[in-house]
């Protein structure tokens, strides 16, 4: 038996803007994108292989859902994204005018910084030392 995480869900204002943010800044790809006959869209992004953890965007429709955009985790980080080149990624985010919360913090075991996506979800970006 194999159990693994599939998708984390983020409420978004705009599917395309959110997908483009993660594609441009983190190099993620569209893993699944379909619109049903009743107009419900399922858009998943992530990295290869396709059975790894990804993000499932859901468009916020109701007033209460719209109030939760960017704050689904009660002002705590929404996710951790791992990288193998933290300084290069930090520079890319700076150049793309991504809102950065912290500078890179280095420890003997890892380095990390915090930033926000365009909907206000806080992201921790981490590079583990080998």
C-alpha cells in the first residue's frame, strides 16, 4: 500500500493570474486543467512527476470564501516550497516584484525566506543543506 499527499487547496480570485504567478516564479507546470459541462474548473499545478504534491486552485465564489483568500491558515504560512538554489530563486522573486517578507536566513542545516503569492498566501521557501 502506498499513501501520499496529492493536492493542497488554495482559494483564488483568478485562476490564470494565480497559475501564472507560480509558473513564472517557481517554474511549476499545469498538471491538470479541465472545465466541466457545468462550468466548474479544476486547475492543478506542481512539478514532475504528476503524482507528487501539487496545488489545486479553487475560485472563491461565496462572500465567506472571498474573505478567506490569502488567509486560509489564520495568518500562518500556507506552504513550504523547497529549492536547490535559494539565492537564485530569491533574486528571481525580487526581479519579479514578488512581496518578500524576510531576507534569506541561513543556518548550518538549511536556509529559508518568506514571501507572499499574489493572493496574500505566505510561502516559506527553503533550501536544505546536504
